[in-house]
C-alpha cells in the first residue's frame, strides 16, 4: 500500500488490496490473495491484522502481538522480528481475506484458531524462524 491507497482508505473507509511479499505467509500469499482493509476507528487489539505506515508511506500488513497504551508490538506470520509501532502509524484493519479463491471473515472459526495458535505459540515460532533465516543466509554465501 502506498499514499494513494491510504488516501482511498481515508476517503472511502475501505480498500481492497492484493498484498505483496512473504511476511504474512501462510495465511496471505503475496500477489495471489486479497484482503479487505477498513479504516481503523477504534484501538487495535491483540490478534488483529492491521495496516500500518512504515517509513514515509509504505503500508505493511502484520499482526498485533501485544497492544499497549502507547505502542503496538507487531509481527508478520512468516517473521520472527518484532516491530514496535505507534498508534498513529496504524491506519486500517483487515476484516476479510481471500485465500485460494475463497473469501473469509476474520470471525471465521478456523481463522480464529489459526491466529490464536500462531500468536500464542510465538515463543516457539521465533527461535525456529530465526534459525531458518540464519541457515538461509549461510547457504546464500
């Protein structure tokens, strides 16, 4: 997402996006799956999938791991690095997603189960993903 998409989100309150990248795999495959992003009207909470501004105007979709008063701790499903984001950086929330051609609400029970397992087992996922990335870097050299 870029400035134009953020302007559309602000104006219309909703935006459909086909994200790029691998940070939200396996839930969202970049270039194939789509998401419905709605303007955030309330504070995001743990497990929410939010869109936030990184840098000047790059929109990133990642999951809220912890919602604190003055910051969110956020991480992509396919990442091990935690990011610390200020509330004013968060612009939208994913309310629906299309995976393998089928649309699902974030209230869909299998999605909620996936989210809870993915976030609640982060203490296991982080070291495993760190080792995966370390091995990938070593193999590239």
